[in-house]
């Protein structure tokens, strides 16, 4: 149902934001480290208008769910918690946010590790910026979106997802130093394109080991007497830590090094090797992979024309990303998907968008 069918009026403004896929730099952002995401074609779109009854009304087309919030209500659950968090944080910044009607539609898959929540947060904040003529830039939008997720949805996320959704495009990679927020737009390796395949295994961040991994990294940094693991560049420095902090730290340190190497401009073949090493590290040292992801990654890695592949996102399910020969993405993704389905799994191709 469209905005007018739900709210009985036409929307006053519209905004959107993309999902993202992370090519290298997984679980480094909350360690003040380095990341290398790119935007995906799928987007979340919000339409907004002023509410006439003093209540906020949020509607999700994909969930066919409507949530109404009056002043003083406790934080809602589900998709509405992200929107409500954005509203509250703007109010905390000193902006007056009147009651709004907000209509959400999205092609960003939920639970696939492609930042559907960040796309919703960024789209919501962009929409409110447009509706209310707010003086906030795209970096501030990302920071507010991150705090909405942390404070109102209980996920202790880093800044990568929101910065990628707010600043990245589908034609480049976005290198980001998550401590300083220094960033650089860089080209994909020559002769390569990106494939993204959903494993068909959903995951929920707050209910997974995500927050536990973050706590383990903070403990490792404390034991190493540094502010964050990004301050360690030699993985050997972590070898005397107790388990599992030793392996968690080793992943973060080596992953940061992989991103920094890629930043220097490497061949597609070398970039693929870095992706393969990243997956092995996420599987063995960080322990966030699952059998379906390992199966899908292995099938991609052994397919001619694939330079490298890895899980993407927090893990515990979700999607895999591969770097493949330019022009071969659709054929490779179809071939791998057929093999994957024959193995008893059910996934779907997300990038490239296939007919």
C-alpha cells in the first residue's frame, strides 16, 4: 500500500539510502580500524509527511506493519525502533521534530548482512532533513544513525555501515578510517566486478555473538594496554593473550593490515587473495562463520573467473561477497547458485541484479 492509502494524504518529501557490502575490514570498525565497503544497488526509500493527530505513524510495506507512537511512549520494537531512535536523537541535538507519517519500502534484504538497518536509519534522517530543512551534513547523519542503532536497538555497532550508506556509491570502494573518519574513494581493482550472494541463513545481530565479540576485543585491547586493537600492527603482539582474546585480536590486526594493503592499489588477483585470507580469519580466529557460508565461499573460490570470496557483514549467516572477472558476474553467480541449491541450501543472487 502506498503513502496515500495508508495515511490519507500525499507525502511531502522522499529520501533513500543504499545497503552496503563490505569487501574487506570485517569487525574492525568497532576496534577503531579500517574498512573498505561499497554501496549496493538495493535501497531503502522513505516518504514523509506531517501527522495531524499529534502521533508519529510508521508503516513498512515489506512487513505490512504499522506502528503509532504518542509522546511519552516507550521505544517500539522492530523496524520502528530505528526510526524512533533517529527522531529522538535529532530532538536531543536541539531540533524540534513534529509528529510525522513515515512510509518505508526497501529492496535491501533483511538479515543478510547488507546493512538494511543502516539504510533505514540514513534514509529516515535524510527524509527528516529534507522535511524540516535541517542543517546536518552526511557525516553527521551517519553518526546519528549509528547512535540510533546502539541506543534504541541494542546493537553495539561501529560506524562503518552508516558511513557507507550515507557516503558510498556503487561505482567505487569507500576506504574509511573509523577513528578519524578520514575517508577516500578508490576504484575497484582493474578488470573486476563484485558478486553478492545471500546464503539463505538469516542472522540477527543483537541475538548473535556480535556484542560478545566486541567485548572480547575490548578486553584484548585492555590487556595489550592500547585504546583499541587498531593501535597494534604486528599480530605477533597478541600471541601471549589468553583465549579467545588471542584469536580475536589476531583477526582484527591482520584484517586491518589487509585493508591497508588493498588501499595501496593491488591487482584483482591480490585483492582476491586478501578476501580469501579474510574469510579464513573470520572462520577460524573470529568464529563468526557458519557451514552454509563456508560452503558458499568455497564454491565461489573454486570457480574459474573468481579472484576471491568471503562472508560479508557480521557473520552468523547472511551473505557472501566475491570479486570476479569483469563481465562474468551474472554467469558466475548463476553457476554457483545452481551448485549451492543442489547441495540442499536455498540462497539468492543479490549483485548483480539478475532478471
